[in-house]
């Protein structure tokens, strides 16, 4: 049921809303594909998009591919501070 509601929301997006989503995705996806984010890239993205860092991190996390835990990153999940 939840999935159907999300699909309906996407399907009913206005041209303006869809254009905004495409613009945001073009900025956020390259960040999400990086293992580590540098402060300069994050600051440039939040200024460009007019959003806060927490929103940017949330969006990039949703787009981020899963990273494996292994010896190349010391057995830790990249980006995880726990």
C-alpha cells in the first residue's frame, strides 16, 4: 500500500516539481556515489539547492549504493561514525 502511494505522488508531480527534483538529483547523485564527502562539495551543494546539510545527507544516503565492509576500509563501514 505504501509503495502505491509513493507511485501516485510521483505520477501527480507538476512540471515545476519534477524539474526541481531532476535538478536536485543531478547535484545530489554525484555526492552520493562518493565514499567520503568533502566539506567544500557539501557546502556548494547546500548553497546551490537552498537546503540544509541534514537534508542533503538524508537525500544522498537514500541514493548511496551499499558499501561492503572489508579490509580496504579497516573493517568499518565507510562514512559510519559509531
